[in-house]
C-alpha cells in the first residue's frame, strides 16, 4: 500500500499569446494610478489583413465544483470593477500583414477612489478568415463556410496607493489514481490586491528523495501551474507519475503557493506579505529563504547542526515586541557542489543531517533554510529579526 501524506505550505515570493490572426503582448496589463494609462501591442504575422474588435468586461478566474478554472463574468462582488472608468481605443481596427498596431487604455477613476487594485478584462476578437465547407452536393446555388473568430482575453489590473496581497492554504487533499497524482486545495486571498503566482507540487518519499512527475514529454522534479487568486480558488491539479511506478511506501506531497511568475515582469508581481493571525511559511527552495555556501575538505562528511531562534524581535518597536518562528521536517535542504536547491537533500534543521562537501575542484556545500512565522493580530508593524547559526562538524 502506498500512503500519501500532506505538507501544505505557502511561500512568500512579455510573452506573446498567439491567436490565429494576431499576436497580443503583453498578456497582462498593470496600470498605476500615477500614470492612468497603458497599452497593448497587436501583431499580424500573416499575409492577409485581420479585422480586430476590442471590448471590455468585468470578470476574474474562479473554480467550479469540480476544480476546473473558469472566468466568472457575472461575479456577485463588483466592488473591484474598473469597467465603468477604463476605456480602450480604437475599438475597431484592421491590422495589415506583418503590421503592428497599438491599443491604448485610458483610466478616468472616480474622485475619492479607495486604495487598492481594480480589475477588468480586455477582449481582442480577431476575424481570422473563412473556411469553406465541401460536400454539400453538386450545386452552384449553395455555398457554405465558417467565419473564424479568435478571442484573446487578458487581464487589466489598476493599482492605486499601497497594495498588498497574500494567501492562506487550507483543506489540502491528494490521492493517487492509477498513474496520476490528483490534488485540490482551498486558496484564499488576503489584502487589497489579487495574488498572482504559481502552484508547485513535489512528491517526496519517506527518505526525502524526490519522485519525478511527467508533464507532456518532459520528466520534472516539480510540477508547476500558474494561479491567479482574486478571492477564493480551489483548483484541481492532475499530473502523471513518471515511470517506474511508485513502489509501496509512504510519500509526502510538498504543495507550495509562491508569488513568482516567469511569464510576467517581476516588478508587477506583488510579493506576498505576512498576514496577522495566519501562519506564513517560506520554503527552503524559495528565493527569500536563507542560504549558506560553505567550503572545506574535499569529499568530507560533516554533521550539519543549527542553532535556531524561537522568537523574532521587532527592531523598530518598543522592547517586548516579538513574533514566533518555527521550523519543520522539510524546512532545510543541503546539496554538495551545486547552487540549486532543486534536487537537494531535505531535512529537519532542528534535528540536523549528515552532509558531504563536493569533490575537487568545487569542494563546497550549499544549505538553504526556510521557516514559518505567525504574526499575532496585535503584532506591531516593523522589521522582525533573529539569529540563525549553522555549524559543520567534521566526523
């Protein structure tokens, strides 16, 4: 029997979309209140002109009862809608062969607009040509064809004043069905802006070794799926387990929600903040995790030992303002020679591990450390700090 355990964590952290007829870039528009404008570039790579119609709607991604992601265009909560005061022009245009044209967005927000993020969706509808239908019988009086229209729908996010975001993760469940790993989790957004990031799943056995997953023709150590959480999502993800099949044993799913997107400009991806009253975890593979590079005797075995804090101190508030921090069974990673936590050895920093320095000429070892903080509802704003000591003990 294969038992599957769950370890759910939340991590803090312009490509063109090709449609038949036109290409659209960027595929997400972010407008700042100080600029009040943006633009989208259309490109026709074909040899015939393409007629394009521009329109706007209010909507955002949600999940249905089965966990499928859909665009809800009739949401009950429209307080974050920018539909009434963001306009796109021109509304109709023809993009010639190998030609580029720009669609401009102009915002006229109402006076007294509250700080936060407001949304709409931009629809680019391209008439991509006609396809004749044959087999209608031998007659010259009837001609049948289909007019093809391709719609590209992109998000427009308008930001005013300080914006922040974060998510909480709950009701995580997973099961192995045949050769597939099926997961669902409830992801709830906090703050006054949408959370844009990635879901990452890693299957780990009881010894800490990662079992590969299959994505198309590629074998990967971690399965990734983009996610945009505007209010609450409960996505269903399915990934294939790479061969050979899992042997009997106990396995853990490392489920991460990270504020990172390779397909978006990093300056527009909001870093998730610590939410009062909600535990927030930084995983050791995250960009915000602690990292050490140590050197020593080539190929030597060493005991990795940590001295860990239990409280962080607010250095900007009055004495006595602290925040608890904890570390779990998967909060640390070590790897010899290679500066990449993916593929490293996962361990509990409170227990320690036996590591090994690299061979010549790169006799180094890399160590990464994450942890979980829990800001109380009464926590004071400021910078919280603590000291971590890592010791390498030669055997």
